[in-house]
C-alpha cells in the first residue's frame, strides 16, 4: 500500500484537482478531468481481479450547524446516503460469480493520500421527492464522535443475485474515508480487489441451471454486456444467441383486438403466445406462478399484460404496486429475469389504439424526421442532493447534450427557472409542451415533481394529454417523478398517454416508464443516466434497442449503486406499453436487399443479401415463423424444414433505424429446367480469357428446380456434375454466387473481367464437404459490363457470366 499525508495548503489530487484546505474551501479542475476507470484484470472462472482507478473529484461547499463543510463528489461515483454520516461517494461494479459458492472480496493493492483539517458535511440520507431538500437539516451523527475512519473497509459486496442466466454480485469500493475526530480525509487514487470463493460459509441465492440453458436471448445478451464487467471474458459456460419470445396475458374480451399485434410480432421474428387471464387466474399469486412456470418450461423474454388493474391484477412488493414483481423469478432479489409491460385499457377501443400505434411505428414509420427531435424537462430543485450532486435541471441538461451528440438534431429545454443555454426565462407552460409534442418529438425525458395525473414542471396533466393531435408522431417517455404511474385506483398520467386519441386516431405516447409511488431524489436519476448512456451508445459493446431493455438496464445500474433504496424504485417503475418496442432515434432509411423471388418447395434454405449488419431476416408462412437469421458479412442464411405446402412465404427484414423490408416469396414447383446462363465458346469469343480458363465449351446452365442442381450440360470432353447460380444477375452492387459440391473436393472460385484479368479470388483451393455453398461478391467498385466466375471443383472447371448494370 502506498500512502502519504499532506498538511494544509495547496493540494494536488489525481493530478487534476487542487484543494485549498482552510475554513473557506475552493478547488479548480483541469479542462479535461480524469475519468474513473473500472477494469477487469483477470478472471479464471473462480476468482476475479478488478482495478478501480479513481477519476476527477469535486466538492461543493454547504452551510451546516458546524460551519462551512464539503460535500464530496467524483466522476462515476454515487453517494453513500447514510444519514448523519460523512457525505462521501462510492464506486460499484457487478461481476458474474460461480453458481453455488460463497464469495469474498479482498483488497490486494491500493494507493492513497491523507488530507488534514478537512470538514466533510454529513449526509441528509435518502428521502422522497415530496420532501424539499432545503427542509432537511444537516445533522452530525455518531460517526463524528468516533476516532475512526468511515467507511471502515474500503471494499465490500452486496448480496449475490440471479439475473436470468447468471449469478451476479456487486462490488462496492470506497475511494474516500473520513476520520471526523482528526478531520482527516483519505483519498484513494487506485484500488485493486480480488473476488474469490470462501472456504466456509453457506451461499445464498444459488443458481440451479436448467438442462436447456445453453441459449441466451439477444435482448439479455445486450443486458449482460452492460451489467457484468467480466461478461465478455466469462469462461464458465458456452452459450448460443436466440431471439426472445413473448407471453401475453390478456383480459379475454381484448384478445381479438390484440391479434394484429401478435401477428406483427411473429412476422418480425418474435415467438408469441397469448392466453386469457381467465385461464391463468386473476390474482397476483396465480399470475406470478403461471409466469414462473412458463419461464421455466418454455423460456421467456417479454411479458405483456393487457387490461387495467381490475382486469389483469398487478402484483406488489414492500415498496408498492409492482408489475415488475412478475419478472422476479429466480432468486430472492430485485433483478428481473424478464421485461414486463402493460397495455392498460378499459375497453377494446383503447387496446386497439395502443396496438395500432406500435404496429405503425415499427412497420410503417412516417417520412417525417420527428424521430431525431426530443424534449428534456426538469424542476429547479435538487442541488447537492441529486445523483452526482446535480439539481434536476443540471441532470437533464447533461442528458440533452448526450442526445445531441448522438443522432438527435433538436432537443428542447423546458426547465423551471432561468438557466441560459436554450432554456427560456421563467417557468415553462403546458401549452409549450403541447406545441412541441404536436410538432413531433421522438423522445421525452423528465426529472422533477409529479402527481397521479400531472407533471410538476409545465403542469401538463391528463386533460392536456387529451388535447394532443400528434396522430403519427409518437414519443417514448422516461419520467423521474412521483406517482405518475399510480394506476390501480384511478386513470393515471401514464395511462392517459397510452389511451390518447384524436378523431379516433392514436396520439399520446408509444411507451412510458412511470412510477406507482413517490420517487426518491438521487436513485432514479442514476437509472435515467444509465438509460441514456446505453441509448446513445456511450459504452463500447453495450447496446440495447428495446424500450424494456433500456429501462430495466437503468434499474439494474441503480440497484448496483444504491442497494435497497434502488430496489424500491425498480419494483414500482412500470412500463406502460410494449417492452419489446424497438426504439428509433433517427428518421428510418431503406435497406438494400436482394434475394430470389421464388423458392422450391423441396428447399430447406433461403439466402438474402442485405447491406445492414445484424439486421434480422425472418421467413413466415401463414403467421408461423419458419426461420430467422441475422445478417452477417452482407448475407443472411435461413434454414428450415421442407415446406409442407405451396402457400407463399413472407420475408421480413428489420434493423435499427431502418424501415422494414417486406416481400412475398412464391413457392413454385418446376417440371423443367430454367436457363441461368448463355452459350459461350470461350476461346472463340474471349481469346485472352481462354489463356486463364483453358479451352472450355459449354452450353446453357440448366437447373431443375424440382430436384438438386444437375449442373451445366457439358460437352463430352468436359464432364462435371455441378452448376453455378448467380442472383441477382444483372446486379448493380452485390450479388450471390451459389454452387453445389457433389462429393468432398478441393474448390477454387475466381472472378475475371472480359480480358481475362483476375479480379478477385473468393476461394483458393479449399477442401469443402459435399453440399450447397453461397458466396457474396461486391462489385461496387467495378465498372459496368460483363465478368466471368470460374468455379473449379475437383479439378473440373465451370464458368458463369455476370453482368454489372447501373
């Protein structure tokens, strides 16, 4: 351990902070403050080593009964919030731990500096937003009479939790310790810890794995990347990625209105099952049991409840009413295994409103760039008490900057008070918000006060929502505010946005995240920070696109950082809308897609060329999912069992900020051969090419669509039994080259221009097993004209002509 003690005077901390420790306190920061870095040193499946490098620290001076005192903050830190104890920040990170072992954390290395004669203010603790921070006094507790450092230990862990496929645990590190009697502030610049199994002690929240637990839903793979520091390096288990599924529990009368929603979700690749609440039983115990059994039997990613509270009961925890409680399935913790949402409706018409809004947003987005416009709203309160020590408006101003640094082009400020920038003087009104929403906003963020039927800032209420006319321009909304989602006994503010219409057309919002109880000041601000950091891709390899995934990822971060205080907020924050909604942050653009317009009923594969990596391609027939595949290296390969009939297929491709591509694929049984090429005498027509390809005479390429490819009809001197297919042909940029290998053989595939010059070697004498193959050729950089593809299988060449036309 390295340490030093610094007396009164001008102090350097972390090479970026200067302190003047005296009755009047001040500091200055460099233009580029150091960022906190939490890094994984090693992970062998049992023990994990982590390093915490403390970033820039800050201080604010507050008046207390003992005089002027410091409130300490730091980059990426969150306050301990222990009332009456020194107000100091902490750092946290979650890791994957072994399924059934009791773990311990050990500090293996640290470096600190002591600063003397420093008065640190006591924390006011955690309290709800119906209490004004200025009304809560600073009270010096018992820690200020003890000649000892607080916190006692610089590292500890919260209880283990189960998050679906993994058992996790949060490590807490305290970069600051304070001895109130000696007035010594100890500041750590770096701390390295090791988390390892204990030899003794009973483990809690152990994870019992299912036999078929080798697949991870795509949405949760994204969550794990954000949640666990060691997820990418975890060597405990091998997993495959799969698309998530949805269970809908609906009030029986609403099931017909929900069917278009079910059909669309299946068309875009999500397995969906809908059940009547009468089958489940309309009690929270029955619903919770049914969902847990379904999860354990079928796997489950999204749960959608359809109906108001009396029609489909909400659950509850000690914190209050909680739909999220249905997602707490494995372990005794507050980390959900599934994403839960609700279409709150009292009539079939209100269900249809929510269904139509979601389908239109995902399937047929309007050509109006409202998607990249946003609104940030905030109160004028919370200074020194909010997360990161921020007032509400400071917090929202930072979110606004994040959005503008991403894909958003305009983000309005509606802040109470006068704060400069683009914030107008005075307090914003309900008319200001109404005009912005009607003009088009893709996202709305709020931090402030609220009630069951209104927002504090602007005063916007249920009646105002009813006057909206944004019939094709719907935002998604995240609210930090009290009781705006308290829907059990009245029509709450969140429900008014979900049910809103104008002349029978949906207005209001797509999905919103609003609380059933009074929210606290700091804790939900942390969740909102994390939501926006992930939304704007501020992390490397931490991306989430669904409203449910974004919202709950934020809650997980809040749980990590604030423990039980965060758990209360997680329990009672409700998604009013579709948790699987794929959000848009910019005007959707088209994808370049090419594929065969028909398919042979005997086929079991179908290929698609697409210019959007990771776009999801889906084949469905009569509302049933046939196959799904992600686009990789410009292609998606869909595999399925032989078709049962000749009903047409639907191909649907979706991607982030892309308009869906939808096409009908005809199923055709051919009794003869189709022409895929022309007759060439290569030496006679292209003498230069003959030097490379040899003297090859061949006739038309013939493929019998009713059977396996029979190949090119050769002359007697060039006998081979495979064929080449090029689609599309002609093409302007990208085409697919398919060929068939009858038996294991060495294969070479080369592209030439008309002069015989080699353009590209796609396969170079590789051994390939018998079967069908498909390659992608990108001719974007080539001029228009004719080219030749030579495929040599087991020493036997064949040639197909390609045409680039623009």
